[in-house]
C-alpha cells in the first residue's frame, strides 16, 4: 500500500503526483481500460462535476498533464468507475456508544490490485485536510478529516445508472468539504449521483448518517447513538427494489448477518478488530483460491483521534496506528 502525500492547489497536487508516476515509469494504460460508452458517459458527467466540484477537475487535469496523457481519457476512466463496475465488495460500520465513536471498514477487492492501493494524506489549499484510502487514485473509499469527520462506502451492484458523481468522488467531497454529518447529508441530498452505493458518515459528536444512494433514488437514516452498518446490498424498504437477482458470491448477505447479530453497546477498538478479522462471525474468511480478498481494514476512533489500519486481510495481519497527522 502506497502512502502518498498531496499538497498545494488541486492542480499542483495532481501534477506533482502525475510527474512522480511518469518519472518512475508507472504510467497507467487508461486508454485500454475505457470503452466508447465510458467516453460518451464522461462527456455528460463533466458538466455535473464542473458545477458541483470543479476543483477535482483541476486535480485530474494536473494529474493527466504530469503523466503526459489526455485529460479526457483520464477523466473518462475515473468518472465511469463504480458506475459501470460489477465488482461490489466491502463492509462498513458506524458505532457511537459509551466506549467511543468509531467508523470501521473492510475493503474487499480484486487481489491483483493489492499493491496499487493507496493511503493518501491530503493537505490542499483552502480545504479540510484528510487521510483517505483508495483502490484507485484521486477518489477515496474511506477516510477521516481534520474536523473529526469519518466516512466510508460499500459498493452496490448497479441495476440502474445515471449521470452524476460516483461513489469514490462522493466520499472524496465529504472528506474535503464537510465538517459535520448535517453538512454531508445536505450535500448528498442535493447532488446528482451516478453509481449505486451505501455511505456511512460519522462526526466527532457521535452523530451518524446512513445513505443508500443510486441515480434514481435516495434513502437517509440519521441517529445520535447506537450502530449503523451495511455490506453490498440495499436494506431499506425504499431501496430494496434495486437489489440485483444475481448470485451473492461475495457473501454480502452472510457478512450482513454477522453485523446484525452483534450487541455493540460495549464495543471498543479491540472488539472492532476482532469483528473485522472474522473472530465474531464471517467477515473476511475468503478462500485463498478466490480472486478477491480483504486488502485493507480501517478503524477510525474519533474521540481519541486515532486511525488504525491493517494493510491486508485482518484475519492474517495486524493493525497499526497511522501517525501522519
């Protein structure tokens, strides 16, 4: 797992990272990863991003310039991610109890990209600083910012798709622009969404938000204590109609049943580690022969302002404290 650092303006940060990859001969073959459908989609999506989040376009443009690649191709790859994907993994939990305030997430994905994952430290001009983890670049999948707000996503198989921000950019925006759950909810209520996902947001007061989102509909649930959790399907009555009928070969329902069976009233960091590592039921016990695995696991303890991460499957590897703040 890389530990990248981004600073300055959005364009400067993207350009410096692109140059770094270029100098090290690590130039992604974006043109081989996109189709004509994705290119056409990105042309429409550009206008949404330019209206809602123009700074991110500056960062992508800087990144493309640093790599000496066409911005349109790089943007098409990033904007279509999660919208066109059929790979849907991950488990995410928010907990607010007498022992603390926590957001925890297992990132389950194709093992072939394990060494390309990144835990990025962003300190950009005039924005909240944050640490975020990602299987791609520029987009984020879980993280915490310097205002004590943490969030994470779980993918949902896209039975519908539309033009709007995708899952990774929704998380990135929240980390960079929001300081409270209420601010994150206002953003998610108003923004056009392209992909299908569950998002959990929690702030340092213990306020928690669950959002089930796709391009056609949105469901929100907010609470000040207790627990919220999701795996890779919708649960609410409003959104369950968008569930896919394909075989659940990623154990989304089994992982959800494990999360559903737990009493979280006395949960602390050690209990969360045991849960995510599969000691309290099925969470990450994938067969070694399978193509996917848990490639990192994050725990954000908001009261203590501590970040724990396991870079690999927590059933086999240990957590450490990230001290980059």
